C-alpha cells in the first residue's frame, strides 16, 4: 500500500549533480542557456490529475510561451512539467499556477457546500 | 432561453463532430480568477446517501477531469488488506478468499483513521480495524427425509459478510460502534460450505487509496458527461413527429395536442444519431452538447456520502497545491 507522500519537485537546475541516480539527467535543450525562463520540473507521485489541471491554467497566462506536461513512462509515477516564458521566471509562473489552482479548489468547495446545504433545505 | 448563443457547443453531425466556428476549445481565453468565479455554477440535481447527480457549469474540462480522477483513485477508504488464515478447509483457496474479503466495502469512515506507516508491522487503534470470521459448517441432525434443500440439511452452508465480527483494539470500542465500521452490506456471499468445512480467519483492514488497489476506491462509479442539447429547425408533425420521438430516448421529445413535436427534456438523451437514419427528418434536428456543462454522477460504495467524497477530492487537490507551494517557497 502506497500512501501519497508529500511530493518532491526537482528542477533540473536545482539538482545538477546529486540524485542523478534516481533522476537521469533531463538533457532538455534550452534549459542551460535560456536562463530562468525555461524549466522542466519533475513531480514525484503525480500524474495527469495535477498535470493537466495546472497546465490548463498556466497555458492561459499572458507571459507564457509554452506549458505542457508529460508522464514519461506509465510504470514510473513521475510527471514532467515544462514551462517556457518570455520574461517571468518559470518558478514564479509555477507558483502562481499552484496558487490559482488552490483558489479554484477553495471556491469549488465553498460553492459546493453552499449548494448542498441549499438542496437539503428544500 | 437566454444567452443560448454564448454557450460553447460541440455538434454531433451525421458523420463527424464539429465545434462552433467561434469556439476555440476554451483554451485561448486568458486566465482570470474573477471571471471564473463569475461563470462557475454548481447545481445539485439528486442526492442521497449512496448516489448523487450534480452539474458543474462553466469550468475547464481539465478541472472536471481532475475531480473525477481524484474521486476514483485518491480519496481514501478502509478495506481489508491482510487476512491471517488460521484454518480454511472450504473449497475456496486462501488467496481467492482473501481477495474476495478485500473487496467487501466497509462502513468505517476513513477520515477517522490514519494511514498505517509503511514500516509498521503492528497496527494501532488509529490506523487499523480488526475483524474475525469463524464459521463451521455442520450437518443438521434432525434431517427431514424427503428434503434436499441445503438450508434443511446443513448449518452454515453459506458464509455471508454479516458473519464478520469486529474486534476492537485498544480504545476503539468507545470511539466507534460496530454498526459503523463493519461491512456495508450484510448479504454478500463470501463462500459456500459443506459439513466439515471450516473457516477461521483474522481480517485486518487499513486505510488506502484507489491508486494502490481498486478496493480502496470510495466510489462505485464517478463519471461525467456533457449536457446534450437538441434543437428542432422546422415544424415536425404527424407521423414524422412520432418517428422523431422514437429516434431519441424516452421523454426527450414530446408531442403537443396539435401533433407537433417539441424538445421536452434533452438532458437524459443518450445522444445516439438515430435521426440521421431517416432522410425525411434528418434535417429537422440539430444535436449538440454543451462543452462546459458537466453532469457528474457519483455513486458511493457506502462509507461516505457522495457529496462528502466530492469535497474530499477537491480538498486533496487543494492540499497538493499547498504542500507543493510550501516546498517551492523553501528553495
């Protein structure tokens, strides 16, 4: 039985040498030279659930050139999340995306609870 | 109906699906949380302890799908995970029996329990439920001569889930009631036996998620579909009206007192393309679905009410974002 653990995010930038056994070098073109605006983040124990929801938000930000995700292999529970922007650091965009998704969830919970209460009244 | 034109639609034509000309799949719009809040609506249609139908209107398919996926595979529930077999002389093999027992839905509320740590060998009262199942099949002594019915001949010839006994650990007896932790249904047949067959099992239930094993999934089904919409383009009367009516699910097309067909309620249409089989009426109806109107159907297995399951699912997504943000901020 596997419990969904706290996820580790490892950017190819932040872990250049250590942990390479577990994470083969991503070797994505552009990550070395393009500065802070292009990144691939590796999400442990995440998949389409978070990937697609997050992508659909970040893709609609003004400064974002490209955002996409992939689950490289079905047998590994990893999700690669790629962000390319014009100017904003990719990390900022990722944080903003997560914040927005959190806001969406909070609003959904509030609205749903309200509607259920309303429904039970009648 | 107001603002009908503003809804994004997908048209079900005879040989293809077509999006409206001005529809860019809701992906080109810039993200705006205020606008999302303004457009997003939830309508509860049906709700009881086991089943629920509700509409999520005005949101991205990615969110609807995330909620669905979360309900199926990441909302926890309790299920029997380990079976200690002290004695099993029935014809059902140990491993098959253990698998069957694992699939029995338990009433225990997973929110009152913790996950058992991976390295733990012993369960505690906070993460484990223990049950026992001890049944022996015997022949009834006073067998009636002319009856061959199993219930007249044998005692305990069928083992049901109601025979599973809860054995509280530690303080559990004061926190939970037996009726609130045991099997949801008492009439699940576990095994059939004959005289001499015996079961003596210790069952250990833990908290888990559907990603690990389907038995931990709190829902029997959780699915969504898009709201169907049928528009009649011309008057359809008489025999044609009856034909049109027969092309759709019952209750979808109505016929008024003048014999004219009208769309009564397209919601429960199966969206089959039967109309296109008839040349004389295929021009009369436009079939479409609303692309941001999701009709959710959630069927609980019994431990939690379906509305609770949905809220738990959204909470899981929120907490994921939160813990990821905390981690990113510590870089």
